C-alpha cells in the first residue's frame, strides 16, 4: 500500500480546528517542514499538544494559527524564552493548558490504550492538578486507599512526526532521539510522518529493530529532507543554532516577524532549503552531528 | 587555582552523583550537566547517566549545537522519553535531579511557570516539563540559582509548578518514595531541608560569605546552626577537567548572566563552534 504524498497535500490531513500532537522534544525532531507547510497553507484554529516544545509551537503561535496549546514546557533554552508563546501567555490571546510533563505523557499513553485515564502518584506541592481539573482528578487506590491522581486520556486528531527514514507503507525508523513519537503515534487517530528519506522495504527489513512505528499506524508519508531544520535530527544534522538565533531575533519584533512570515509563505520547502542552507551551512550542521567526541574518547 | 563560583557549585553538586541510582539530564540546566559529567570523569565512572533519552551515555563535552549527538554516540540504548521516565522517574530509580527555577520558597515549592498572577502573568515562563514528578519521586533534589536574592528565594512562590511533599523520611517510606533531602545551592551557600516539620537551614557557606548575607538575601525563614562548615572548594584536577574538557565554552555561566550578556555570549560560542565544524574533514 502506497502512502506517499507530497508535502503540498499535508493540509488535507489537518483540517482547521484539529487537535495536533507534535513529535520531537526540546530542540530536536520537531516536524518543522510540516509546520512550515501548514503556515504556507494557512491552516488555523489549531490545538497543539506536546510535552516539550520549542520553536515549533512558538512559530505556529507567531503565524496566528493556534487557538490552544497543551504543554509542559515551551522554551528556546539557550536562545531565550519562546517569544510568541510568552506574549500569548501574558496577553491571554490563546488558551494555555499547562500540565506536568509526565502527566501529559501519561495522557498520551492512556489514549494509546483506548482507556479514559491512567493513574499517577500524587504530585506533592504542585498547583497544576488543581489548576487543571479537566485533566487531573484525585482518586483512591482501590486496593490500598492511598491517594493518587487520575490523568485523562489525550488522543490527538492527527500526530505530525519527523523520522529518519520510512518506506511507502509507513514503517518508520529512528537512528537517534525519538521523544515520545512512538507512543504518540499510537494515541493519535491519524499519523502523518515526514522523513529524511524514503527507502525501499528491503532497507527497513534489514534493521527491523530500528522500526519504532509500524506502517499500519501511519496514514501518510512525506519525504522532507532537513524536515526538522533548524532543529536537530541526530545523527543526520546538529542544531542550526544560527538560524534559530535569527528566528528568535525576528520573533522579538512585529515588523521583522512579518517579514520572516512573508518569506516563509512565498517559497516552497525546496526553496526554503536552498535559501537557509547554503553549502557551507549545510556542511557545518551535518558535521555538527558527528563533531562531538565523547570525553572518554577525547581524554583517552 | 582560583575558581569561579559556578565551578564551586558544580563541584558541590557532583558530590551527590554516584552509581547507586540513575541520573538524567533534565531540560537545559547546563550547570547541572557539567556536574554530572564531572562526577563521571572523577569519582563516579560507573554512575548510569541518561541524556536526551540516550541510555547509559558517556560523558560528553557541553556545547550549544551537538551535545545531543554526542550523547547518542556510544550510548548503551536508545529509548523513548516515556520508556525512560517510566523506568527512572516513576520507577523509583532516580538519584539526583537539578532544577533551575525562577522562584523557590521555604516549603520547597518552586516556580518555573509564571511571574505574577497565573491567568495574566507579568512573565510567562517555559513551564516545568517533568520536574514536578521528578522532584516528588527522585532521591536527591537540588535547586540551583545563579544569584541569591529575595526575588528568587521568596516567602511564597507566585505559582507552585512543583514541590516535594512529604520530605520527612518516615512519611516518604510509607508512600514507597525514595528518601532524600532538598537542597538549594546559590553563589552564597548551600541550604538543606530534610523534614516536613522544619524549613531550610544553612548547610554550608562558600568561602568568604557570612551568615548575615545569606539570611538577609533569603525571603523565607532560615535555620542557622551554631557551627556552619565552609563549602569544599574545587581541586585543580576538577577545574582542569571542567575548563579543558567538559565545558570548554563555559555554558555553565549561562545561569549567572542577564538576557543581554547571554545573547552576546551565545554569539561568541557559536562562532567558535562554527569554526570547529567547518574545519572538520568531510565524512
């Protein structure tokens, strides 16, 4: 079964108003090419859900396409607070649902098991469970009576994930970090993956232990080289920190941000790669993925 | 050798890391990362370390562009974040975790969510990732601050993203939780809380710091024992490892800078990382 579709058809899987689960974590593996396409197509009123977001969520808020975010962290780390997320939170322009990280993971897990909730140990002094009664409820362990928290299941309408390689059936492999992508793929009602490269079934079957998402969970496969750029996709490329820094600078000011958005909307994904990744930059970010020696190697 | 204050704090945190439990690199806490690498390179080579869900990672150089790639090279296993956190965080195998909150109060509640009222905050902060669960479940919890002021160490946090309760050993055992204290480490000293009946007390003062400075710059009531030891200073070996191998770009100084100096510092680090990657031969 051939599930290959061009990036330009992504929007047909993500109707406006969708609850979209985003793959990746921190500054790695977010489905950036897919999000750039949603920006080109202006798919809005989205509810984004993700445990550890960064530029992905921030860029979508900045593009005006987000009405709600369910998250446990959104940060650009060394590159500062996420500017659009910060402003949207301060001005209450979008609905912000902050959950604790492992509870959010647990919510995806409950979704993947098709049950309404899963229990989690109590959370000490955290104000978050009381603040989010739609997501947490106090329950007693039916066997011992100890107090626990029930966390409600979360099932995204669609999960957008970026993987190292996939075949036309949608079998997906990772060589590096995979955040909670495999679990999210099981909780989502639809799964669309972008991948660094499309490969034949033989390539997948030569290393089946690397297949973390089987094709029967996947609805569409899109080839998108540098699909996590400017974030990392280890071991193919490290962080394009120069582009991320430029993003943070552009996002800090409304006029520079409009120019950034206009540029993104005016070009195809291939044109984006040509513009942002000239040969020297492309070479550097690839080298970064293998530049880092471990210290026992360095000091041996 | 003369040391910087962040280096002293790194060495103090490193002491808590050993092979009795698993230590995980949390969200962007460079000072903590340096501590874990230092422990691995000195007294605790067998301490199991997890970074970015690379299980059993080797000690790595800290930088802004490729630390994650290094963690994945030579790791014993690649797990998902859920496999990792179920096993370590929820499974009662977590040893040391550091948090770097905007605020902490005398109950041990910490805030990485908002400054000001929750619904319309003055500053919307990133949020806590899994820190509320981690702080509740790990053995030893360390909150570190780049400055010791009543703005960070407050009477009551604006919002409790998380906070350990119970803290007392008996109460934790009864709930099946690992037993250990909560520390606060700042440029002035080390504070510790190990029971629910009492607040934080001063555990040690860094060289040259007097009690009054700590009490005055702490927004909550502090226990002051009669006899307070001095925090151990870094050895030459530790400083050599930190400066030449673990953190040659000085990322651990991030937590001690304001936003503007941090941006200039990032530019400088990136120029050096670019030059190094550009000079590499092609694969």
